[in-house]
C-alpha cells in the first residue's frame, strides 16, 4: 500500500559553533608528504561527488597549509595501515586507524574497513604500486582491481567503483562505542563495510593539566560518524579503498538506529561542520569569511566530500527524542484500560496527550492532499479516551497494513512449529499441505511457535550476534523485547510473545565494548527520576516543588545554549533537517520497528516516514508484527535484499531485484507447545486477505504488548531524557519543554498527587 504524502514542517535551522571537547589532543602530523595518484580514470567512472566542484573562491579559503596537513595525515598510505586477509570470508580488514587529526578520545574516534577480496589484487608492501602480498597480516596499501565484479546473493552486480558502503552506527543508548575492527559480514554481497567508534553520553576525558572533564553531549556521537564517513570517502577518492562515495547506507539498532536515521536526515548539513572541523576532520574547513570549504585535493583538483548517506536502514530508531515523551504518553492514553502506576502518572499522561494533539495539529500534516489531524471528542471516541481523527486513522492503517504483510508472507517462515486447534503439533504432511490462509489463521489464533531462526533472514549482520545489555535494559540484560502479559481478548489486549532479540545490525563487538551495554539506563541515579515499574513517582525529589525547580533550571540551561550558543536538543531533532535548506536528502530510507516494542512510540517513526516522503525520499516504514526491540528481518526479507533492491530501483543500469519465492516448509518444527498470541478475539479475519481491528485494540496491543515502562511523568520509557544529555554528576538533564509546560500549567492538580501512590 503506497501512499502519496505531503507535509509542511517548519525547520528549525541551527548554526553549529561547538568544539569537539574541552582539550583536544595535539594534531597528528604526517612524517612527510606523499604524492598519491587516484584510481585510473579509465577504470573508474567519475562519481557524483567527484564531479561536484568547490564553489568557494580561492581568495576566501582558509590557510591551505592546514588543509594539506590534514589531508596528508589522513591519507591511508601515510598512516602505516595494516591489512589482514580472512580466507574464509575472502575479505581484507583494515586495522583500526584514527579518523581525525584532533581526537578527543582516540579509542572512540577510529575507523576500520572490511573490503571484499575480489576487489583486491593484493597489498603493496614496498610502495612500488604492485601487489607483494596476497594474504596474512601485512602493512601496506591495497592494490585495487577495478575490473573485478561481485554478484550479490540476490543477483546485483557491483565493482570496486560502484560497491555500496555500509556505515554501522553504534551508539547503543546514545552512549560511547569503542573502536572495533569491521566485520566480514557483507564481503560476499560485494559491499564495503565500515565500523567506527563514537563518543557518547557520560564520557569523560582528561585535559593537559590532568583534570577530568565531562564530554559526549550531542552531537558528539553523530559528528564522529560523519567524520568517519569523510575519512573513508576521502581515501576512496584517493584510490586507497574500493567502494562508491555516492552509495552509502547508514544502519544501526536502537540508539544506533537513531543515529543511522540522523546521519541520513542531516546529510551534509552545515549546522554540523564546525563540530567536525574542531575534531580535525578531512574535507570540511572554515574559510576566513566564515563560509565553508568541503573539498579535498585529488591530483591537484578540488573534489567535494559529503558527510551524508544515499540510503538508511534503521532498526528500532529511538528518535526523535524531542517528541518522545508526549508521543508515548498519547499512545498509552489511547487505551482506556491501561493501569498506570499512580494517579500522578495517569494525570500527567492525560495532559501530555493533549500537548501531543496540539503539537501534531500545528504541523499541518497532509496525506495525498488530506489533512492529518487529531480530534478530541469524548462522546464520539469513548473507546480511546476521546481521541480520534485522520492522524490516528493513518496510524491504525499502518498497523493493519503491517499485520497483513506478515500474514501474506508466512510461507517464508523457517523451522516454525504449527499446531491444530486442540494444541497438538501437526504432522509433517499436514504442514506441507498448509495454505497461506491456513498459516495466517493459525498465526492469528496463536497456534505456532517460532523456530530457532524465528523466520529471520537477518538484519545487517544476519541473525547472529546479540546486543547484550543494550538500551532498554537498565540491569545490563539483553533487550529481549519481552512484554508483560495483558488480559484476555476482551479489549484489554492479548498476551504478546517475546520479540526476537537477535541483533539486527552488524558489528556486535561495537556494542559489546560500549558503555551503553553496561551502564544502567534510566535508573534513579543522582539527578534522575524514579525508574519504571513503580508507583513511586520519584525518589529523587522530596516534593513536587523540588522536581519542578530542577526541571525549570535544566530546561533553561539547555535553551540558553551550550558554550557556543546551540540548543543541542534542537540540533538532535531529525525533523528539523529532513527536506530543510542545506540538507542533501538521502535517496531512500527504511525504518523497521518491532510493533510490540516499548522503547519508542510508533508515532515517532510514523512522523519520520511522513517527513522523508514529503521531502521526496523513497521512504519505507515497517512495524514487524510481534517483533520486539531491534527485531531482525523476517519472512524472506534481509538487509542485503533491501540494499540490492534499492540499488536496482535507483541506480541507472543496475539489476532489478525480485524477492525470491519461498521454500515451502515440509517438516514441522520441534516445539512442544504453541507460544503465539491468540489475537482472534479482537482481529477480524473473516477475510484473511483483508484483516482489520480497531484503534482501541491497537492501543491495547501497544500497552500490554509493548509495556516496558510506565509513562506519564518525568521520563517516558525508562528515561528517554537521559539519552543524550547529562553530566558527570547527574545522569539525566531534564530538557523536555512539553513536560515542563504540563508540570507548570497543572501544578495545582499534580502537586497533590505527587508520590502519593
């Protein structure tokens, strides 16, 4: 179901003037200048970036010596690069190198690259331009074969000059990620794979006097990813690496999914240039007149470098945080049966829901010429606490569409166990004879247990790798997507099974080495409010007045701007940049959320889809039915299938890719009992090709199926507000002006309910 969408969004444009940290390390200088020839022109067709010329007059540029120093320092041939050949994957992996000349935390500002072996003749170890080594671990420069081709598992054909480059955005929980070597996952697909570290919330560094200072505020995570992209693109242009500078795909899960989205949404927007420049990034410089030069010298010619993306595959994107509190409160408040932890939380959710209605209606969203609005009428919409209208109808249609897709693709399920109405496992013969309609009915009635693969075809990196202790689990356990059971199918919503917890993005080592995987998220540390799952509204404030005072002070601090005058909350809102002046929009995006995850309101991803499509981006949104937080691809889909398909649709001369036909299951699985949710009490499946359910049922599904937290007070869902912004002494810095507005305007009511159970 494809819809033409139109949207009017006001873009809050910012001028980034913030340095990377308190006391950056000294600039790294190259031992000497080396003249490096780019890849032969006859072998490599000029890319879009190579043909874009810098428009800044030479007289206005900054000191060209600084440019050349950075460019020489970050030329891989001057960095003592080490390459390791993986014979099993037929891939060469670059040792970790620092991506900027002024790293603040060197262990978090590095890059590693994995290159398909087909694109490499060998490694030049003595600088004579010929391959001297064909395996092992060696120091030297790649000798690239621009004539070689790789055909992906889906039939797409790539060369060393046209291969997509995959940028893995770590940032679990918006936290730091240490540098790790790139995985070989995509070598067989013909993709170049990039792993980069990043700074994040609660990072500290040491200045020249030995003093520890806090760093990692927004936009550090994103800036480090942008700088990594500039570094790799520069070295592609030099001929040091294979890959296309034009076909970059950002991908990640949870906080990484947020950054994959923001990387694409803010592509080459100058608001971030000064942050990049302060780190000593390549291909972005400030001119004497305050303008910017985003070119590098390749064989004496100025060639532009973009820090942006061609495509994006975001899994459980936890963005935009700007609207997260009120959006999730609105989503929960649609369920008249939801049992909030306290009357304070329930009342706060009610007020935040009203704020969200005003927020959406002020956006003037439209779909196919029809306005999207939220209405409030208690008599007209009694089943959803008075809320209805075209905006929530659109939300409901998205849910129904995604359930229908799931039912229509069950023939792709692998290793599932199917049961009859008496609870007995079907015979192999009966399973082989099941029609699509039979499987759809069994799914709705909960008569199945997923196989060990869960029917997954793998997100980026496949189904392997586990994001242990990623954002979503304060105690350090895996974000399994497990949901507490709801009531029977009587309007209270179904019992929803655990979503798939397999990592849906590459480079599991990134998260394993990240503070985001070990730190407590949303716990009641100093400066935070109480974590979810309690009737105590906050253990950190003696009174409502104390909490309100803290909110006022924190919000005022953020809105006053950082030391360079920027509001970092606005800077991290992708809706400010999608389609905005100065942004190079991606060609395509896809956001995959678990329909039953509790980490973010589904309204947030809906708003991103609308914004991207309105900006002319080929945007796709998927809410995987009964999928939890960071779901893997399922039922015949895969990360590579999407990349290859988008390449076929948007690159002239590329292969048109079609999803392969399913291999029909002929042997039943080995599960002892059904584990599916019985949805039959509230899903109308009289016509299995056109299922439906009500908005109230969708709301019940979300609250009983996706509940990981109790919304409606200071933090929605285990502490969204501490995700980016904090200090060395306070885990959370309150910054939601919408929550503050509710606290101030309804103080008379809320103060009497605060911490009273």
